[in-house]
C-alpha cells in the first residue's frame, strides 16, 4: 500500500516568508523545508527571529510576505480545529494564573479530540494521568496551578502535549525553568517521540544541546536564514560567527561531548 501523499512531503515548506514589526524586518525571505519525523532545532542569537518563526509555523502570527505550507496545504487555509489536531504548541513562558488544577490543565490537551459535548471520557482521564506520570508529576495532579513552580509548569506543558498527541510539536525554549535532570529527561523524551514518527521543531538557545539532540538545524541571524541542515554541517565557525556577530566555535571533544567557545573580537 502506498503512503498517503502528505506523508511524502516535508512537514512544513516555507516560501519567501517574511514578517515585519513596524518598519523592521524580523524575518526576510525565508525559504526552507522542515523534515517530517525529525527533530529540528531553530538556533541563533537574541532578536534573530527564532520565536517569531515558530509562532508563524503555529499560526499564532501571520506573515507579511510569502507562504507556509503544512502537509502541502497553505497553513492560512486550514480551519482552527484542524490546526489544533495537527499542531501541538508549548510557549516559552507558561501562564502565571489559571483557575485550574494540574490535571485540568493537562486535560486541555484533549480538547481538539473531544466529542460534540466536550466531555472527557475515562480514556481521556487515563491519558492525563499517564502523561503526568511520564513527567513525574502524578502526585501533584490535584495541585492548583498557582502552587506549581516554573519547572513544574514547564513539565505540565509537555504532559499536555502528550495528551493532545498531535503529530507535530512546536516548542519555544522548552528547557526554560528546568533543572539539569529534567532537561536531560526532556531531550530523551523528545528523541523517543521522534523515534515513534513525531515531528518536533524547537527553539533552543543552547548550541551544544542543539548539536547533541537535533537531526536538523536552522541557524538564524538578524532575521535571515544563514545555514540549514545537519548540525555538524551548518554549525561551523564561519556561520556561527556571522549569526552572533562574534567569534563562536562549536566542537566535539574526545569523549563525544559538544562544547562551545566564544572568542574575542578582532
């Protein structure tokens, strides 16, 4: 049996994509494809346009120029409910105030899949508890949202994505607020999801984490796409130094660990 046509396409195709804030170009003429079933990291300095690009992919912003295709279809033409079934979103900063407990927040991930009456079934509730267990928060399921730490809220966002079960995840700085243990657990979980066929696109500040965990990298600088492809190929000193406007070098030591060095300007 042949695979559906959409599965033969990249997850996203970006054509001459641009975005402006006032008179400033935050992104200009972005042409690229984001592969399906891989982990793509979007990297670059502050102000490079990373979060803007991610929000455009999620339909939270509309580009001023160009087009985004999702599964070969213009993103702008997809109904909101269909987008919600295809795309899972986790922003950089979890909300501070919600009149919900932890389990109710995670249950929001099931909303795109609930029936006409929007009532959660026992299966939905079981998925919530399974997701909370996977992020080590099952014992806090009745805790009010306001009582959770920043790291717990970030992990709750991952649990919500797991209950939603969209084929594409868009993550903006997913290791914000996470301690070292939970950073490692998060990346291992993301690799596990990719191995199951999920597509993950994440904005990352840490170049060593991007090099270690991602299959594919987009390097942005001043709103432009400077390099793309496998981390070892595109995160080379010339491109990094152009992006950061400062000498930057990334390499792998004898133990296989990635390291970054920031030099002095000439």
